[in-house]
C-alpha cells in the first residue's frame, strides 16, 4: 500500500500569561467628573491576579506591557476614564489555582468589582465561579481553555480559546484525508485537556482516530513520554505545551526521533524560542497566535511604534494584555461602576485590537479573533516568522455554549 503522507504543517498550542510587575501593588489611575457626580479622586478598583511566578511566569512581562500600553492607548494617554481613576492592583498567583482563588477573594472583600487575569486555564476556571457568586466582572486574561466560554454571564475572556487554534490548524489539511491516527501530546492541565478535547472534536469529527498522551505538570524527565509517543506510530502528533519546560520536552521529542515516522503539529511560540527551534521547524507551516508582522491593523502599528522607541517589540501575549485593557476601559466608559451595565457594554462589542477586528459574542462571551499561519524563515543569523495566511474570525467560531440556567 502506498505510504500515506501528511503535508508538513504545524500549530502553536501555547498557553497564556498575565501581568508582570510587582505583586499586590496599586497603580495610579484615571478620572474626571461625570454626570453621576463622581469626583476626580474617585477610584474604580481593578484587581489583576496573574502568574508573576511559577510555571507560566515567562509570559508575564509580555502581558504586563500589553495591559499598560493598552491603557495608554484606550485613554489617549490621559490615564483617565469618564470621571473615574482606575486603581490597579497586581497580585501573583504563582500559577496556582488555589492561590488565584485566595487572591481573588481578598480583592473582592476589599470592594474590587473588576477582576482580570488568569495566566493559567486552571486559575481562570477556579476564579470564574467567584465572579458569579459575588456579582463582579471577571476578564480572563489569556487562559485558553474552552470551558471559560459560556461558564457564566460575569466571565469574559481577552484571549483566544483552544478550539480556535485547532480549527485554524485543520485548514492546513485536505478534507479528503480520513482514517488517520492522531495523538495529542500535552500537559495534564486544564489547558492540555482542553486542547485534547478540541483535537478530538475537530479531527475525530473528520473520521480520524484520536488519542492523547497527557504529561504531569510536575514531570522533569520527558523521555518516557516521548518514547510513548514514538511507539504510538501516530500519523500526526499534535503537540500543545506551555511554560518553562518546553525546551526539555522538545529535546526529548527530537532525541526519540518522533518526526521520522510521524508528522508533528506544533507552532510558533514566543520570540525567545524562534532561534531555539527555528532549524527544526523551518519549512513547516505553523499556526501562530500573534507576531508583530502578522497584522496590519492601525492599533498594531501604534503598538509596534510605541515599543520600538524603547528598542522592544510586542510578543505573543502582548495583545492579550492590550485587549484586557481595552475591555476594562470600555466597561468603565459605558457602565461606570454598575456591573450589569459593564457586562452589557462588553457583550457584542466589536473593536480593533493589535490582531485586527475582534468581537465578543453576546451569547457566550467567546472572543472571535484571527489566528495566523506562518513559517519560520532564516534572516541572517536569526529566524523570524513570515505570514502565510490569516484564519479569519468568521471561520474560527467555536460552538455556542449557552450560560447555565
């Protein structure tokens, strides 16, 4: 029988991060008197619970810059929103859902009505019920699990969700190919489980056989898991990873020579990995959440120019922080301190972000947004992404999930 070959493709299934900076610190805010009589000194408290430390801490600085620059952009540099200062407090959850819950409870107890953050999917899922119980607005920063969509009316998301990654990856393969063996290789976390479920839904629904290998978050030796993937004889391995152990994991995959008989679906992660994995991924089509050259939106132009002045460039999760800030400002502009009005202001909200046009779906608060396909190409001594195509928001609409009750 003629050997079936997958076309060489790839996808990023990376996870999220949140604000870096000092933990539990208040930042100066914004204000001006409005019709409600709020004074210049009146503050609306916004709490950010994020992974400044822990497994996902390497993403924190990107998100932090995004939030701060997003606030500057959305307030036109005034750092003021219709009669209110924003009192911004940052608290580290150490990538631990239990600590995220504790921090959120403490902030809510202090009167905070807007909570944002959740670098990890586990933290986001743990904090979301608190938002509903206490009737506060919760904007999950970049936690990618699909389960956050439609979880309750008080919870929104600033970043994409995992099934959107998978739906974009699916466009790389022929609809006529069926009956292949697909294995998801991911961390045993809320994010990894969400990716595995998304792969099963999208690829399994096309007639492929789908299984999973989930690696404990505590693992430091990945050789046994890479060997298990090798022995699975998969036609396609869908690798979804996040955090500081990615290098060790990919090293184990390469040492086991998984790529010899299995096509690997992975993707472009943060800038720091481009040179590290550039040679291995060169020539593959990869799915990327964001890289600076991917979008031609006016907001992205502003963001790149602003960061260029300091010799910097936005990274993969900078837009999620930026969008978080845009949503916070929108909620306060239209809703003041009334949480129900804030929710109404965000539902159906369409706006231009660094990635382009995004829209918050009213029915379940899914964040409809583009995802990109790119290739890593060598430019001099370094590797950089080059855009191949954009998966438009209209083609990446997750199944609608109605709110409970």
